[in-house]
């Protein structure tokens, strides 16, 4: 999985940001991506919910590449 998929999802309006949205969608989520420097508590919440995720680049790199004006650790593609 790649940043390209996230960028396309953002443009299509199919990406949700944050741990709460990932947990809310749960198994309905197509893909869940996290930054490699995501907090341990966040990773533990995803694992305890039984959700699989892919690890991407750091938060700073993702923010820059996705041209976001905020930082996010968890991205959920619906």
C-alpha cells in the first residue's frame, strides 16, 4: 500500500483521519494505514480491536506528501 492510494482516496473523499474513525468503521474499512512513529497506545488500540494496518512513513513525511495542514497518525480508507 502506498501514499499514492491515500492521495487518491483523499481526492475522492474516501479517507478518514484518526484512531476514532478507524475504530468506528472497524472491519468495514478497506485499508488502515498508520505512520511509522505512531504512539504505542494507538497501535495497541488497533491491535486489540483486531484491525490490520499497514505502516507508512513518518507523520511529518506523510503530512508533507499528502499536502495536509495538520498531522495525523491513522488514515482509514473506506
